[in-house]
């Protein structure tokens, strides 16, 4: 697929990337496909300054100054001259489902000393969101021309930044992966539409890293294993019907491929513990997660996921179906081929770094992953400075998962400070 910008006399438009194509098809008032990055500043937000900063940086990211529009077969992005308005934060996060014909994929909110970026996963992933938020903050604090920053607004965007890296690195000779089984799902009732709860645990990064290293895992592996251990214990304690506990763990592919794309470029790993075959200790779960992730983060296995996803996109039986019909049946396939196979999600965006001049004005950063009807609760974590921020996004009133997870960290001697939006 040609991932370059398409231009005619009236407008410029962009095809969505391979993964991005799916997100507009599954959007609903519960499953908005929006994720949120929130920074807590040392001072009150000045919305007019944010608006001016946004105006300055958008020419550096022209592929983000777009609106989502429906075509005959697929959605596409059309270039726009309109500036996204900076809005007062009055709603639950990641809940503003927009049914209009021209939908902006980026939203900027402020409240007190908090500044939030919400971005549609149709446009980009967490890495792209972090790059854009960093540029916005640098501009807000008049630090636009950071030496060595390839995304500062004095530089021109290169074409590789909007490439569809999935198609670029696709190997048609590799067979697709086997289909997974149905996974365990939390038997909790969903909240009403328009509600999305967040529970953030703030912990000392050094202490968590030290504990993970002592147990023999990376930060992501250790926290993933903790989450899986919580779910397996809940199945046992509540006498729920045993089923495989499977987590959806995204991996940023820019670490493995030489791509500069700011569109989506990730795959998901699926570490699994089958509660049907017996009890697993935390040590056993960590060993499995570590071995599974070390094996699967390999270009050969990743190529299989490329093959499956691109085969779906290119299949004539799907390509030639009008968009209206795709909107009707795609959520069903997305659940049965995707969310049905996951018990929850755990996403680690890594370290958020800011340059001097900006960093001293930012106290915290939180990541809230998109709401998921199928898995109800998903976790996103990000580190900044000396702290790690872990946020549970939830579509249920039940807080048992969050309580058990953070209780486990406290039992390890790790202090936890909790921040909630309910």
C-alpha cells in the first residue's frame, strides 16, 4: 500500500495505517478508541497559551492536523486548516464519542494545573502521543528549539514520519499465527455509557525496578506477572469458572525496526496462564511471562502478526465491502478475533523525558488507555523522573482488581499513593 500523502486540487488526504483502519469501525459511545496523556504542572494552566502553543507546533506535524472522514470502503484522514479548540475538562476521560462526518482525532483539555491530550488510536499510538505532547509542552514553555530534538518545530517533517510501517516491513512469505482461545473475563457489570473510571497508583520507580531485578524480570514483565497473579487468585478465591488468563501487552516496534513513523507501529503479545490446569505461584507466572515475551519479541514472530493483519485488510471479501456494512459487522469480528481472547491489557509506555526548561514545570504524567467493552479493565503505565504512574481504566464499579494489585505492591514494601477520578 502506498502510504504517502495523496493530494489533489482541493485537499490532501491520508490513508489510515493497517492497525488504524480498525479503530473507526469499532468506535461506540463506550469504546471510543481514545487514549489520554495527562501532565500535572506546577502552575495553573493558561488555555490561551496552550492554544497558541498548539498553533505553533501543528505545521511540524501536518499529518496530525486532520479530520476523520468516511469514504466508500474505508475511513480516511483529510487535512484541515481548523485548529483544535482547547477545552475545559468537564467529562469523564476518553468518553467523547463524536458521530459527526468530520471527526478531529485530537482533543486538548485543561483543568486547574492539569493538561490532557486525547488522541484517537486511528491516528497514532502512545509513542506518537508522547512526541506530540512533548512538543506542545516545549512550545507552551517557550522551549521550541531544543538542540538535538528531531521533532522541534524548527525542523521540517520527513515523509517517513507518516509512513504505514506495517506495510513497509510486511513479509508475505510468512504464515499467519494460530488463532487463540477464549480467555477469562471479569464477571462484573458495566457502568453506563459516558463513564470511565481511572485509578492511578504512584510509586517510586527505583524501588519497583529493584524488586523486578531481584526477581529476575524487567519492569514490564514483573508488573504484567503481578497483574496476572491478581486475576488468577481472584478466580480461585471467588470460585469463578477457570479459564485462561491472557493479557494484551503492546510492544513498540520502533525498537526493532528502523522506522520514524508517528502513526501506529506496535504489536501485542499475549502471555497466558491457564487457571484450568492448577495453581501457579508468582514466581512461576513471572518465569512464564519472561520466557514468553523474550521469545515472542522476535522479527519472525512479529512478521506473523503483520501477515494476519494485512491479509485481513487486503482480502477482497473485506476490501470491497462498503463502509456502512463494515461498520455493522466489524465490531462482532473485533470481539471474537480480538477482545474475546484477552482478560485484560497492560501497556508500558516507558520513560517520558523532557528537556531542562520544561521538565521543572511538570510534576507528573499519567496514561489512560482506551476503554474496552470486552475486557472492562486495562492498565497503562509510564515513568517520569523518579516516579512510576500506573493507571487502571475501568468500565465497572467494582474495584477489587485495583485494590488487590496495589495491595500486592504494598506487601512487597513498595509505597503507593492513589489518585482517582471518582
